[in-house]
C-alpha cells in the first residue's frame, strides 16, 4: 500500500498537483449529477475534529463527503477526550482504526502536525493558527473561474499577516501569480513561510512582495483579498485593531485596483471593520462563490488524497 498523504499546508501539493486539483473541482462543480454514480468514499467514515467554531468548513466537508459516498462524522472538542485525558498522539492512533481520514481545526499548528504524525490515515488541516490550505485551494479555484490565465495575475492582500495570507501566498506563488501584501508594521506574516513562497515563485515566474501601504498593494490588482483583523484565538488582543487604521477595504481603496478586479474574503466578514458593505456587496465581490467552492475543492482534495486511482479515473473522463 502506498504511504498516506496529509495536507497540513497548501505547500504539501506541487504546483502541478494544485493545478489539477483545481481543474477537477471545476469539472465536478459543472456537473454535480456525476456524484450519483461516482462515489469514491463509499464505506469510509471521515472524522472532523473542531476546537474552534466553523460554518463553511464544517458544512462543506459534511456535504462534500456525503456527495462522495462517505459518511461524515463531526467531533467537537468538548465531546471527546482529546486534550483532557488523552494525548493527541493516542487520539490519532485510535481514530485511525475507525476512520478513512481525519480533518482537524485546531489552535496551535503543532497540534495538527502531532495528529498527522500519530495517525495512519490522511490528516487534513481544517485551519490552524498558521495555515488554512482548504481555503487556499478554494481561493485558487475561484480565481481560476474568473481569469483565463493565472500566471501574472496580481493578488493584493490588505490586512493581518495571518493563516489565510500564508496559504494564499504559497498557493499564488505556486501558480505563478504576483502576490503583493500590505500589512501594518508588527503584523507581518511568518518569515519562513514568506521565504518559502519566494522560493516557489522563483520557480514558477511569480513574485511575492510586501508593503505597509494598502494603496501600493491594491494598485492595478486583479484580486483584492482581506480577512478579519482579529482571528479566532486572539479575542483577548482587542487593542490589536488600532494598528489596522487605514487598512479597511473600502470603495476609495478599491478604486486603485484594475476595473475588472474581484473582491475576495474567506468569511466570516466583520462588515464595517476590514471591509465595507459597498465592497463586499458589489458586483466585483465573489465571496459566496468562494464559500461554495470550499466544498468542490475539498471533494477534489479528499478524493486525491484518499483514493488517488479514483481521482485519476475521474480526471481522465472529464
Ligand atoms: N472560511 C472559513 O474557514 O470559515 P469557517 O470558519 O466558517 O469554517
Ligand atoms: N483568520 C481567520 C480565518 C477564519 C476562517 C481565523 O483564523 O479566525
């Protein structure tokens, strides 16, 4: 049997794999009826552990797993022994005896690494403080739906140097895009991740640049992306918000973007804080397509990681 594959960051996929995963997801979305017959997860239960709340990730995994013929099992941290009377490693070993794969939303990224290490089945990071690969896969799919050519697209990020930015920049670099992020001083993304994204970009012809000026980042951008200023687990850092003055994505800021720009946000959005209603509700906004695409992208990822032969067979047919 081949070795199991995990997805802890979008960098666990090669550029070629990421491209194919997106194409697969787009084909699946275009012909939903296929899933009456194509059920690669039949007989498998896929468990999802949540230490933090979730709307999109939880529902899109549950519905997507069901469409693929699998059985979704959601485990809230308060209901299981994890972290109370059982280690992550022991939990991983036990769950591997029942489940076909495990998705895990946790606080510290090291926890999903431990789960992956202790598990004999595929582990997918459903958001940690450092990475959000499922979001990035859906984001790349959404960009691909809107632009004929991905290489050279300018993606502007305005906001916090957080988990969503990390995987967005890795994914964008992987697909040869020009990533330009604007963050306030003191809220820069992880240096190692930036350095890795720059290395990837060197190979693909993309670029990764930082500024502290939102206008510079957004200038002639094809994609403008933001996220909450205070992430889950940072609720005690209320004062952090003061650093984000001038970082709101509003009508004035997006007037610097390309006229056909798309606005993206992983959601949930704090309207009036990081983005105005005028932008998120505008014709340029694709935020609800992004949310829907979480399901198609994760169906592609799950099949690719758990049942690569079925994934290939589907690719060849479509
Ligand atoms: N974007 C995202 O991961 O949303 P949820 O927190 O609702 O899952
Ligand atoms: N950066 C946000 C993303 C939520 C989907 C958080 O971690 O809370």
